[in-house]
C-alpha cells in the first residue's frame, strides 16, 4: 500500500436526537460516534501522528422525538 499520508471519516446523519435525546452542548454525535471511526482507522493503519477535525450542522432547530424532552 505504501506510505499512508491521510485518511478521512464522515458522520453523515441529519440528527441523532430521534434515538439519543440527551446530548450535552459540548458533546453530540461527533463525540459519541466519532471514536468508532478513529478506532477503525487505528486498527487498519497503526498510530496516528496528527489529527484535525471539521464540524458543521445542518440546521439550528433539532426536534427530539423520544423521552421526556420530546418535541
């Protein structure tokens, strides 16, 4: 395969509130799901020397569909 100089992983989902309604402002899907992607990359490619991250959100209104905070 040669020297690997980069990799990427994407969490593509409009919202996780429908099944996980209690995300904290400093948490969210990236902190919840992201470690699985990093773990897979580590297992496939070995140690990582440097990491960067970009994040964005699709909309400002998020509707919680389950639990006591529904709506």
